[in-house]
């Protein structure tokens, strides 16, 4: 494996980790908003209980992602910064707004509902903007004037492929978060909330699969170079679909732990996460060697090899320190019975 390929693998790893964690995080914020007036099911309490300790951790990975781009592929940073100036600025603004309102929603209890609505709405817009980066890198929306790349916003927002990606991002956010919250509700023994999120997962699964097919249909017309290369890994795509179906069917399996309760949401979460991993591998492999098609490749944008080795060692050491901490955090979060079954605080 060449240094450039190793570097882009590290970068894609950051993208995948952030995509999965952010999907669950943003979706939990949206569900908290949707069920805020349905106190009987405790669905909002479950979403807030999940959201409270995780959104700070999730933002760690977007920082690592940006640093990785600038340190590993500095020659692509200027072009990416130019064409992503508007969508990137909107993403940063909404992330800052959402983070601020998530903090204040736990302090200013008298304004909790409007603050929850704002954080929920921004939490569903951000994934759509984030995934817009992918079709932009396909090249058909980038124009060059005197050697400077410019994003053609009119062409971008009249593209069916762009809206297929946005639809997939939103449906995936809601689907994966509903599966995780179903699992979290079941672990917390909040069966009313579990029934709500299990139902949401059963509805959103087919919608997400439909959006994935729409991406492929529109990709064939708008970026045939990418579509054709993805089709070379058709067996992996079929495995991906099989894992997705397993995730959906898992919601109908009888529970081993609770008699009379349908659904194994943890199996569904694992299967769907594995499906996204396989699908992202196929997409990322097909995208190589381009960062932005057809002008910027991983080789042309790569940093100095000596700098790469120093940065790569730093990442290895950093993850060796941080990764056990993340594992410990999640084990506490998912296994602490006192936290899992806490009662909502009396606002008075």
C-alpha cells in the first residue's frame, strides 16, 4: 500500500466514524423534538438521555477530519476550501448554533421546548449539507476560471443526484438513530419508547433503501465513471443489501431476553452499521484515485512523505491514547444501570 493510499484510508476512516456517530447524534436530536409533547411514551427522555453525553464526543471526529485533510492532502485543501466555502460555512454555522442550543436547553429550562425545536431542525439539515460534499467531488458541479475552481450552485441544486444524496442522508439519519434509540430504550426497560422507535425503524428502513437505489440511478446518468467502477464490486453491493435486509428483519425477531417482545434492535444496529461500512468501502474504492474528479488525485494532492510519516505516527499514538477512553465511555453509557433507568427531573 502506497503512502498516499494509506493516508486516504485514514481519512476515509475518519469520515466513516464521524458519519455513523453524527447520524445517531443528529437523529436523536430530531426525535427529541418530534416526541417532545408525548410524555407518556418517554421517547423524548430516551433521546435526550442518549444525546446529552454523546454530542461532545461526536464533534471530536469532525475536528480530526479537518486536520487530517490539511495535514495529509494540503495540495487539495485550497481547492476544497474554495468550492466548499458556502456549504462548509453553512455547516459550521449550524453546528455552532446546534451546540449552543443543546447547552442552553439544559440550563434555561423555561425555554427548553423552543431550544429543542431549534436543535432538532438544525440536526436534520446538517446531514443533508454534509453529504452534499460527496456529489460535489464527482466533478460535474465544479467550473474552472483562470485556474481557480468555483462551485456552480445552480447546477448543483438542480441535480437529481444531489437530492438523492440529501434524501439518503436524512432517511439514514432517522433510520439508524431510531434503531439505536430502540436498542437504548430496550436496555433502559422503557418499553413504550421502544415500541415507538421500533415502529419508526420499520417505516424508515424501506425509505432509506429506496433512496440508496435513487442514488445509483441518478449516479449512472450524472457520474457514469463512478457508477461503472462501483458496479465492478457488485458482489459487495449485494452483500451490503443483504446486511441492510438483515437489519430490518432483526426488528421482527423474537427477543431472547424478554418473552413476548418482538425485535432484536442491537442486531439491527450492528447489521446496518456493517452495511454502511461495506457500501462506503465500495464507494470510496470506486472514487479512487480522485479527490475531486478529474483534476485532483490522491497522488497530486499528497503531502511530503516525511511529513506524512510524522503525522501518521502522531495519529497512531493519539488513537492509542484516546480509543480505550472512547470504549470505556460507551461501556459506561450503555451499561450503567443508574444512568439508563434514571427518572426525569422535576422542572420545579
